[in-house]
C-alpha cells in the first residue's frame, strides 16, 4: 500500500466524503472509490476504526478516573468561592442532579369561526385601509387536472421552440 492509499483511508475514517478526499489529495474520485472498495483497504479501515474506538475508550476511562477530582473541585468552589461562583456551581450541580429550575411557558390560543359574510367584511375593510388582498378564484377540479396535464406539454413545446 502506498502513502496515498493510506492517506485516503485515514481521511475516510475521519468521515470525509470521497469527493472531498479526491480534491484534497488532488486525485480522481475514481481512485478514491477503487481504494476504499479494495479488500486490503477494507481490512486496514477496520484496523483504523478499532484503534480509534480504543482511543475513545481510553478517553472515557480517563474521564471516569478524574471525575472524583472534578467533583472535589466543585465542592471546594461551593464552600470557598465567591458568592457568584458559589451560585453558579450550586445551580450547575442541581441541574446535573435533575433539579433544574422550572421554566414555564405561557401560551394563549384563540379559535374563531367566521362566516362568508364576516370574511367579505374583513376583506372590504382591508381594501379601504390600503392593504393588498388577493382575490380567490373558484376553479373546478377538472380544470386543475387539465392544467396539470397540459403543463409538461407546454414546457416541452417551449424547449423545442
């Protein structure tokens, strides 16, 4: 395997798209595709993914190891920090423990039933004060079907032109 092939694999493992790998390495997308689909490359990709997964496990393990130190730091801040720091620390700890402040959302809803006469009156008032009102056009469903069916023919005729 050449260095270019290894770089293709490395970039693919990071989640980069094939076309982006090709442009980054100044090679053809076909070369990237052939490389990624070869049996040797597939085995190597599994090795790279396994190594990446092990690194993630190591990071999670380290976080677990230092979590008690982090907790002690928060406790120290809660006891010895400034009032502002104590407040932020206490709030953060309560949030993480599932006791976040209650957030209320006030909503109001209004339901109105209008008759055709009511709607016409609203339209007339809107015209009087200068608001633009678009008039609705009654169309039968058969007319709509004819318009839709005629549309592709009209587009084709316009292209042929």
